[in-house]
């Protein structure tokens, strides 16, 4: 299997990498080192996540299927969030580009080098995705007036020394097996960088027992340069910092005295994943793959596979039932719209003529990504890149990618591979259970499928530049900047950003995350769901797969699986969802109070975690349950100068049809 075959969409990831039940999987084989001509680092874009547990950590997902739950869960015994480490591996290729095997410290001398930077404070405000029509000064839709082009001002514009706003501790290197295993080596720590004259460490490097690289992000530290200063907006808080970051991943490899060329990778140290294993309907893998087909059109399949390309859209929609009560109502277990109900799934996967009408009906429900009309109630029920209240922009709501929409069209017409395995799907327990030729692509997809592919306002891990083909030198590989970046001037515009020689032509350390909110907590606690109660109590939503809205709490879970409780009461418990940010001061009342409270308490928010369902009742095989909720009203501990902006409405607890408080955007 060569590189082109590895990049075929859907070869890996949820449903895509799933093998029919009972199919054998190859174990790790000995590497023919003499055949290795080049090496490639995978994942191409790795994801680390911040956490405040001083010792607890776990590697990010590396294989298709359910997100692994670390021993003891995603929080430590004190309730602090464990860091997710991005693990990178080296794969040797022969002269024809075929995967020979994984190259470890047992096979070669490997020296890893990573350069993490946080450049948010030195960049520009996020106002809107600069690649959409309204940002360019074009009408948002036909027959609408053209708005003025977006001009985003510098963050911290009054600071003359722009370099002082970049937290850049420089590159760090490690080599050998189990390097810096305890994380205490000063030489491997991304310390020494400053912003506003404040030391803000960005993480450290380690290696595992095989010499694979482990990149750890920061501890979730955020704060203002002036003590006591409050954050005021969702994305652009001057004089604030956080410890997310990103940068290139490189390696030097010598096998038997031969220096082997290495294709580098990138790492993003992102905010926590508060719902690991729940994927957005469009993932970052989908976004990056679509751009890969711009670079190499031959990568795009001409005929979609149901299992690899269509089923994941339905599965993700249904799984969002665990993070938003509207998805539970519309697509959840037992609902009329449950795409995964056995008979429904059978018909969706059928290419038979008698099922064509159903396929056409389902396709008609999806929003057209041409965005030429206001499609209020179409799928998916997410907010989009151009949110305006009241709605005046078709991008008020998000559509699936154009690539996915065309696959759905073909599916609706019956032009697809009806390849759903009769025995269902099975997944490898670990990466090594896959054939070695499939492992590199599995790593690429497992990392990015757990990241959002939209809406980009701006997002959680990465944002709209990731859908620009100019960002990449090859599929999935970001182009490195080799010269100092020019000063782009006092404002950032679409014309500058998308220009042939603009900031998206190449990337340096910190360039991916600089487009994101500062600090990240203000965005996470702002972009929630259903800002217009007269439209719906729960939908649309922004990012429920990373930032839950409505969750199944432990008490309701225990009641739902308790065989000694009556079935009707168990059903009621299953349907009950509580607000994820309940108990947070300012929730449902004041956005400023809420975002500042979340900055203080982000680690106390619950993590929605996979748990077993009951075997004795008609419920899903697995539940996703909020664990570790410890948010509380700390108003008495912290002065809160602003009065409430609007009164609380309704009750925060109850079944999915209960009234809920109005939230501010």
C-alpha cells in the first residue's frame, strides 16, 4: 500500500477503518531496515490538550473506533483534568513509497525536535471567518446588499514591541527511549517564553519506551496581565494570555550510520475535549481531506462507500444525543429520527430501488453548502460561520462539506457501494492490531476526527484557515515558513489573508492557534446553543461534540441502568438532561459573569464519558455520562461588579421538553 492508497478517504476512522466482524488483523512485523529510504512522521497533525492534573495524562486516540478511556477516567482523583499527549511515530518507506514498518529507537538513532509557540496576543482579532463572502465585502446571498469588507484590528494594538506578545520559548529536543519520563527535565520543557513579561510554560517533550515522541501541552493556565482584570468578549480579550500552542514536529533519523530523510508533522496543543468519543457531523479530518483532494484530485473517490462516507454522517448525528437535548429529541435512541435503528439503518444502507424514496427524503433534509438561500431547519442543526441575530445570512447555519454533499447526492440516487457489513462493525483494540501499512493513515484520522470541522466562529482546536489548500505543501502536511513573516499592517482583511503571498502561504510556530480565541475559556463558555427560544429550546447548537450543552448526569444514569427501578422511571431518567454549565455563576443570566467564572472553574466542568448500558432493558449498548461535575457558584469568593443582564427563565433540570433559560450569544 503506497502513500496515495493510504490517503484514500475513509480508509481509516469511525466506520471507515472498521473491519467486518471476525476479520483478522496483522500484528507488528519486523522492519527490513535496509529497504527504508525515507521516513514519515504520523500523525501528520497531532493533537495535544491542556489539563491541570500535575501527574495525570493519557495519549490521544490513535486507532479507529471508540475513544479510549484512560485508567481512572479523564480526571485525576482530585478532580483535575488530565492532559492529552500527542504521540508521534516514524514509519519507514521504501523507494516506491510503500510502508516498510514503524521505525523505533530499537531500530535507529532518533532525535525529535518540536517548536511550540503561542502567538495569540500578537495577532489580530477574530471577527468572522475571512474566507466567507460577507468578510470579503460580497453579498451573503443573492439579492442581498454587499456589506463592507471585514477589517480585523490587531490585538493589543497599543503595544509597540510586538515580539513581546509572542510566547516563544524556542525549540526543544529529546532522543532515546523513555526520555524525560517523569516530565521534570528542564531541557525538555517549553519554559522561558513570556507574554506581557509573564512566564507562561507551554508544556514539555517526552518519549515512550519505544522512543516515540510525546508532546504535552500546557496546564490550562490563562490570565490577565493586570491582576483582577475581567475578560469581556468571547474571543478578543486584550492583555490576556493562555497556554495553548502549536508548531512543527521534526526528527533526525540514522539507521546503521545512514542519515534517512524525514517528512515532518505538526502539533496543536488545544483546549480539553469535554466529550471524548462524540464527533461533530463534520470533523477536522473531513476538512483537511477535502483540501487534500484539491492538491491531488485523484484522491477523491468517484463512488461513495456507504460504510466509509455516508454512515458516519448519520452515526455522528445520533451520537450528539449525549451532548445536546435537541439531538436526543430528533435523532436519539428511540426517536422517530434515529438513523441507527436497525431497520432504518438497513434501508439507508440499501441500494435497492424500493429504498430510493427514503434516501431521497433524507438527502433533501441536508442543507446545501452553496448557501444561496435561508435554510432554517435543515441538517445538521448547528450554527454556522456567519451568525447574526436576527438571522440574515445563509451561513447562520452550518452545512456539511461540498464533498460530503455530493457523496450524499450520489447515495440518494443509488450510485454508491452498499457495503455495510452484515455483522456490523468491529474496531481494533489498539493501533498495532491494524496491518502496518494502515497504521499511518489511522493515526492521521484518529487525531483529526476528534476535532471540529466547523462551525468556525472561530472553533475549538483550529479554524477556517485549515480549509485553504494554500496552507499545505502536500496532503495533510502544513508548509513551513522558511523566512521571517512580514508585518501585515494594522488590520487583517480577506484580501491580505487569502492573498498569494499572505499569511496562509506557509506556517511557523504558533501560526495555527493564533487565529483562535484568547483565552480559550471565554469562547468555550460562550458558544453554546439555542439563542432564540422562540425557534427551539435546544437547537441550533455550536460545538456540542466538544462543548456539551445538555448532559446525562450520574444520578440519572444510575437510575436508568438500575434493574430494581421500574421501566417507566428508567426511561424518564434516560430522557432527562441537565445543563452542562449548571451551577456556574452567571449561567443563564450574564455572559460576562459566566465567561469569567469558567476561566476560574474550567477544570471543574464534567467530562462526558462512555459508560456501559444496561443488559436487561431496551436501551443503547453504551451511554455517555457526565463525570466529575464540580462547578459551583463562587460569587461570594470573587467580586462580581456587573448586574444580571436578564432574569433566569425556567428550570435547569428536567426532561428534554422542559423550558430552559435564555442564553446570550
